[in-house]
């Protein structure tokens, strides 16, 4: 990793550090990352009036042509939210800039978020991730809230030639809880599309090009360990449909299989399969669930037992809870969900770190599971070469 980038992460956190480094230290960085303001969270929470900060936040919003902003937190260092702690502390989104008329408003936001950071569940989660967590080190940013849709681009960890992207937009407004998604794959070498799914009335196809262009520019900057690590980028579009980078995270170590999988009828392959198992497969317990919390119940009743969680697709729509923390999940299958959205990143990262598998288009695998008559508690052996997967009973 670039030394300047690492230093910025160590000081400002995995969300804020990369954006600050790109915007302030790299050529044309101001054309990749929108303006934002940074502060130490606990220090800001202890203040009363911050009129200068209010003026700078307002100016950044007006510069981007928007009237709302978002407050986000980040934890310095690695490990931290650069590679872990996904969606552990909630952001406060769509804050109208007229609230900045009161010069103490940002301090109220900081106090609210600081209370979240001190939550024993956050501390416990961080400890489970191996993070030496200290709430007083958390940083806060205030960034113009760019219009929808939002983009998520994920490097495939086992297929270096493949990029996966999801464009999303809430149905019925930003707080409605459900979103429409468009998905696309691209050749990571020359950025030519392998396939694309678009709904022209919802998303302009050129938005895909703009978002992929951001990924290409980031690669050209040469600040990331592109050969060893797969990354995930989040972005948004301004009113002129220009794409902006709003977060980078280390998604998973890259790993390519030294074998090719072809085991007959129960071998299935889709773009949204990930993970490389040992050639002899990985033995797991099968868990079928309709809610995320069933995984957590399983972990309490089967401590230390590795399992594959076959989750009903609608159950992955609600926001993740901080208690959705699957320490021993080594397989995750969910039907017809978008590419590594916020609701899937945490589970996917857990499974990939464990040398397990992820299937985000599990219609094909669930049919296999049903044909096999699998029920919760059955033992299975799964095989994956990062392109195809296979399952059999033990």
C-alpha cells in the first residue's frame, strides 16, 4: 500500500483517510472525491458552537449543488473499517443545510454518534474483529449528500478479469427500505462489458460507464495493492451525472484456484459466486433460514461449528443489525440479490476470510439444495473454484 495512503488511514480511518489522501495529495484528486469536512468525533462532541465548521459544510454542499449532507464516522488504523466493521456505526443521512443556521448543530450530531460509538455492542463487535477499539479515536466527516442512484463496484476476489457493479435507488423515497437494482459485469483489464442488465427508464446506461471510469482512474493512481487485494468502491452521482468516489474498502484477499471444478449435475456457475475451497472440498453444516437472526441462534447452540447459511432472499432486505455478526459462517447463499451491497458485504467477507464460499445468486444453488432434500443440520461438502460451485452430502 502507498505510504501516504496508509498514513492517512492511520490518522483518519478507513472511510475518511483514503478520500482525504486522494483529494488533497494526488493529481486531479478534487475531480474524484467530493469536498468534505473532518474532525475528531469526541473533540467535536465536547464543543458548543462551531460557526466556521457550519460555514464550510454549507459551502461544500452549495459547491456540489445540493442542499443536504451526510455525517459519517470512521475508525483509524488497520484493522478497522478499512477492511472490517462494515455498517457497525450508522451514518446520519440527508441532513438539510438550513439546520446549520444553528452554529451548534454539528456538535449535536457528534454527541449522538459518539454515544453510538460507546455502545457496548460496538465495543464487543470490534473486539470480535481483533480491533483494539477506543471510541475517543473515532473521526467524523460531513459530506454533501449527492443525488441517487448510488453505485457499488466490487473486484471479484477469485477472477481478476471481473468487476461487478450494482446501481441502486430506493423505491418510494430514500427511507422506504427497498431498492431497485441494476447489475453489470465488466472486464477488469480493458473495461469492456461482459454483460449488462439495464432498465433505461430507471438508470441511464452511461452511468455504468462513468462509475467504471472511476475504478479505472483509481487503478491508474497506483496507490492500492491491486495484485493481492480485491477492493470495493462506493460512489454517487451529482446532478450533472458525474460520478464521485465516496468510499473505498479492502474487500478480500485475491485467491485463484489451482483446479477447475466440473462435478456433473450439481455443479453450477454464475458471476456472483465467490470463494475458493480446498480441492477436496469444505465440510459444513447446512442451515436454512428465513431471517438473519437464525444464523446467530445457530451460533449460540452450535458454538464453533462452521456452516453454510441458505437465506431467504427477502430476509436480506432490512438493514444489518450490529448483532448480525456471524463468527463461524463459512458459506452464504441468498437468492437474487444484488452484487455485494451493504446487506451482503459483512457476511461475504466473513465467509471469504474463512476460506469458504459466497453465492449471491442462489436460485441455482437453492434448487440443488431442495432437490437434495437438505434440511437444517445436514452435513454437506461444498466445492468452489471461484467460478463454479458444487455440493454433496457427507
